[in-house]
């Protein structure tokens, strides 16, 4: 359970860094999301999921 909390904390740190260092870029990206095709968003989601899964697998093994 500690690993889950550590992972959640790390996600929040990484998100916070992006908003702190590049606030205008993040605003522009969020404005563009509704205009993107659903298939592109789904593909990016699956890619992020795959990369995250591989990182966790690599760290654990």
C-alpha cells in the first residue's frame, strides 16, 4: 500500500512541476483537448498506459 501512495505522490509532483514551470503551455494544451479527435486521445492514453506499465514492470523486476 505504501508503494501506491508513493506512486500517487510522484504523479502529483510531476503534474505540479508542469503547471509550475509552464502554466501558459498547460492552459493552451487544455484548451486544445476538446478539439482533438477521440481516437487520438484514446491512442495517447493507451501509449501512456503501456509506458507506465513497462516502467513499473522494469522497476519491480
